[in-house]
C-alpha cells in the first residue's frame, strides 16, 4: 500500500515537473519531456558508459595528490 501511495504521488509530481520543464525548454535543442523522465518508479534502464580499465586507473591511481 505504501508503494501504491508513493506511485500515485509521483504520478502527479512527475506530470507537473514535465509540464514546467516543457515550458522552459528550447524546442530547437531538445526533445519534449514526458512524465516518465521525472518519475523515479518509471525510470528507463540506462546503459552504463563503456570505458576501459585505463579510465579507472586514471581516477584512482594517478590522482596526483599533494
């Protein structure tokens, strides 16, 4: 029941956020927003960026601290 209430509240909030974002977006530079873009229960699966092990080495090993 708690999840259903949370979903219902987010349905309303996500719709309002999409409306406001579409009002302020530049139609030539971006696509229209939909409520699912702002709804945490409806997140689309995002594929992680594919980077090699070299990226991790540059972040954690070659930090160049003081």
